[in-house]
């Protein structure tokens, strides 16, 4: 696959694309929903809840943490994860602005 050439796009376009990419996997969506449902830092329950291998869950958590939607705290020998509230609000605002573009201005294919 070719290079994405992200440098030719502005910061907002790259942020939206990164968020869309991380949200494009159902396991990551399920992890986020679980973290919201528990409303607390979660340490080891994610594997049992989602039903995927520990290594797979770890990779998904890494992706979510990399874009900043979750944060992790080391507690003993494990890492506990929770939603990163400030970044979640930022993502909602960014996606809302993008998804709220006015369709009335684009009627070329009516």
C-alpha cells in the first residue's frame, strides 16, 4: 500500500482520519463502551468482557491510548485503563464539526 502523504493535509484532517481509523474496529468500540459502562479504571476485566486474547486486547488498548482516547495507570503489575475525558470531549467536538457540514450547499447529485 502506498504512503498516506499525511504531510499534505492539515492538522484537523489528520486528527479526524486518526480518530476514524481507531474507531473503525468493533473491538475498540466495544472496549470504549465497556470503559464508559464501568465508569472506573479497569485493570484485567477487559479480556473477560470482550472475549479476545490478552495480546489482541493489548494491541487495541495501545491504539486507543496512542490517539489519546484512553489513559492508563500502572497499578502493581498491571495497567488500569479509563476514558481520557478531556481528549474524549475534544474528539466529540472535532467529529461534530466535521459531521455537521451543511449538505444543503452540496446539491450536485440531486
